[in-house]
């Protein structure tokens, strides 16, 4: 059978574009791609990239405080010009969007700037009714912010909206305690917005190492976020000035803006999946095997829509491995076992790789090397910032099972720590590494004695 394309990719985000570029540019496949919104997807347009630039913008007052501690008596950050920042941000995102488009086109990918749906196992239909057949179809449509099902929730905003605000709110509520809620609380607070964060649990960032979570929770309060634990909204109502929020403790408060940062759902609705036999998981994510292949042999899926590890670099790896496997005669799987990640808080970030102390204890015996200290830079300035360097070690094999860093630039540090840990390094390997002095990261190679041991794990 003759097809219009060897591969048709639905979704021009990180995973889809990588797959398309490799299949077309490196393996000579004829590739079409449809994107209904802006090329670059969540990470580039409404996620990691604008978020990180906003994190940078939000540190001015902290830096000014620190510099005053170093003798710059008149260091101050008076007025943040959101309009100017937004204009710069918009042009940077346009530049990146263009780069994504031209790189894909240069590789030979034909881009269709409209929505696509599946019509059958080898056919996609664009919004204008055009149909294309393809030998293989890759679904890389990502996820969308989820709300929580309370009355009036449509009055609240989601993460996508932050980057499009005409002006910053005076007083904002963030709902949730995950990656996005904590990063957005840090940003808004740093930009001078009175920020309340309501989280239903007792320490933010569930799933991360508890010791690190507790430090992150404390830091949010220390920088001025009004963090309210054990609290959830029950309804939202419109008022003259903004939104009134009722909470489950019976209280009621008004905000200029309310943001839901309560997780993301796979974007599988209205994708034409009913025209196929593609199987979904309970939460609507597309079920795939270790080759990113769905229950239909001609249809594959990568990235957040599969709800494996929902991070950009993972989607990129999955897309690349798919293209190499299907078009490059080079079968490659992606290991999701050890994936480092970082939460961009301020002043300390949280970087993590491998098992948490809690997971390691469930697995068996573990030695915990944990150093909590005040980093040199902020201590001199008189700030009370705390850092954590933590290694979890299997006492039987000496293998490092996990590393957790809470401190300035932890994202950068964890990327480097992830290399030996992925290679299977032992604590002896860390100990044999000469320290770089004076750094915070030298703690990772100088912790001689366990802070605690769990000889039996949790058994
Ligand atoms: P998360 O899953 O990280 O957090 C969702 C938060 O919402 C949790 O605190 C959760 O509480 C809370 N929540 C969920 N349902 C309800 C409810 N019904 N009522 C009250 N609270 C609720 O999702 P995010 O939206 O923060 O981020 C989505 C994804 O984006 C992440 O999984 C991550 O992969 C990615 N991301 C990565 C970043 C990075 O790498 N730096 C940055 C931003 C996003 P509970 O903990 O109790 O379940």
C-alpha cells in the first residue's frame, strides 16, 4: 500500500519534533507533523522555558538583600516592569518557536499548522478536512492542566495563563503543592505579588525525599509565601474585584487571581481515538510498551500523553528512540529507571535523582549520609538559608541509590551527580573523588559517616 507519509506526528512539542526531525533528517523518512498551537509545545511556550526566565526575574529582591549583606548598602530592587518583561519574554518565545519550526523544516518535515485527529490506524484528518495516510503515526500531544472539580473552578487560572497576564495580580492564590504550585509561588512572591499557597497535604512536593520536602516547605514560608497546609478550596465565586474562595475549614477569602496547579491530564480527548483500537490507561493516558508502541502496531505515542515520566528530556529521548527504532534500523529503548529532576525554587532549588530515603527503606537496608548546613554565600550576607546534601547508600553493595540536593543551583549539581549514579557508582567512588573547595557540592565527596542507618529497611 502507498502512503502519503512514512510517519505522521501529531503534536509539535519536544517529543514530537525530536521524533520527526530524526526520522526525516537522519533516516530519510517522509514525515508530516500537525500542531494546532505553537511549535515547541508546553515546555518551550508555556512551561519550562518561560517559567525559568520568570524564576530569574523573581530573584531581584533576594539578590539585593544578599548584596546589602556584602556591603552594597544601596542595593535595592524597587519596581518590576511586567510589561517590559512580557515583551522580552514574548520575543524570546517567538525566537524559539521559529527555531523549532525551521529546524524541523530543514530536516524535511512538512508542518501542518492545524489540529489533527486519527481517522483510522493509518489515517489522520486535519481540522480543514484534509486527510493524510501514513505508514506510522506518532501521538505526541502532551498533557493539559487539570482542575479539581469544584463549583466555580472556571473562574480560576492555570499555569498556561501566567505567561499571558496583562498585569500581575496584587494578591494571588495558588492551589496545590507540586512542581508547578511551588515554582509559581516562588515566582509570584519574588515579583512582589502577595502570594497565598493552599496545599491539602502537610509538606509540599509529595513523592520527593521527605527531608528535602520539609526544607522546601519551610523555605516557601521563609521567603514570604503565605503557605497554608492542610487546606483545600471548596468553591469559587466571582466578586466585583476578583474571586472569592471558600475553603474546607469554613473560611472565605478574596483574591485578584486564583491559579490551579493541581496536576496535568493526558490530552487524549477529541483525538479520534474512538476510530482506532488504541488502548488507554484508567486516567486517559495512552498505553504503550517499552518501544512506545500502542496496542495498534502502526501507532506509537511518546511524552506526557503516555504518563510515564512526565518531563521534557524524557519525551525527547522517547521520540528519538522511536525514530531510531522504526526508521533507523537501530532498536533502542528508553530506561525510565533513573531520571534526575529539579524544582526551581528560590533561594534553594531541589535536585533529585534515584530513590528517596523512604523508597530506599522500603527496598531494604540503607545508610543515609545527610549534611544540612548554611551555604557560605548567604551565611556571610546574614541570611538563614539552609542547604542539604544527601546520599543514600546500599550497605551491602555500597552502591549509591539516590542523591538529593537542596540549595542554590541544585539543578545544575544534580545533573552532574546523575552521571555517576546512572553508571552505578559506589560510595567509595564518591569518596575517592577529590573535593573542589570551597563549594557546596564538595559535601557529596566528604561525608564520611552515615547520619543514620536503617539496617532492616522498613521490613
Ligand atoms: P503535580 O502532580 O506535581 O502536583 C499536583 C498537586 O496538586 C499536588 O500537590 C496534589 O496534591 C494537588 N492536587 C491534586 N488534586 C487535588 C485536589 N483534588 N485537591 C487539592 N489538591 C490537589 O502536578 P503539577 O501541576 O505541579 O505539575 C504537572 C507536571 O508537570 C509534573 O508532574 C511534572 O512532571 C511537570 N513539571 C515539571 C517541572 C520541573 O521539572 N521543574 C516544573 C513544572 C511541572 P497531593 O500531593 O496531595 O496529591
